[in-house]
C-alpha cells in the first residue's frame, strides 16, 4: 500500500471548511458560498451558492457539488494567510533556499575553476560566447587552441 501525504493547498482547503469561498471553474463560471466539505481530490460541497455564469447572469442554489478536476482556482478568506501551516512551510522553504544557494555558489565556483576563459581588451573579439565587461570581452577558450605563446591574461 502506497502512503501519500496531502500537499499544502489541500490542507488549506480543509482548514477553510465552514468559511466563505469563491470558486472559478475551467468553463468560467463562478461559485460563491459556504464551503461545507472538501475532499483530498479537491471535490467540494458548497451551500448558499451564488452562481455567476459566463454571460454575467447570476442565480442562487441551495448547494452544489463540484468535481475537483473542473476547478481553476479557489479564493479563500484573507485570514488564512496567517495560518500556522504556512509558518512551517516558510521555515522549510527557508532551509531549502539556503541549501540551494550554497549549492549554486559551489557550482559557479567550480565552473570558473574548471573552465579557462581568455580576457581580450579588444572589442574586435565579438563572439556569441562573450560577456561584455565595460569594454572588455571574455571569450570561452576553445579546446583546440594553444595559449602558451599569446599575450592573453588568463583567469
């Protein structure tokens, strides 16, 4: 048996039960009402529903059951942006971001150390593999070139 955990959007949807939401479907219809029940598949049951059709006409329904696969988005009350669940998510994301930034810095340093670049002071050294450094160009060294006799500064 495969155990799957539910993600943050589904957890938020469960927390929003018994609050007013607005749900837009893929066909453009809007449903605004009280969220009575939400399932892990995003199927929702909404009561006291105001329906706004694509042509702008509105109607009222006692309740509606919407299949999750037909939902484009759900607007939840602003008070849920301070949910304790998001504090945990932010803490986890912060740790991941620091690790990702360290990893990117190491990769960048390794690229500089492993790739030899030639620094030309002439603007005539225009190539697709160059970077403009205020009038200077850095050209990626080609593997078949010899640089031992050239007056070129190596980085």
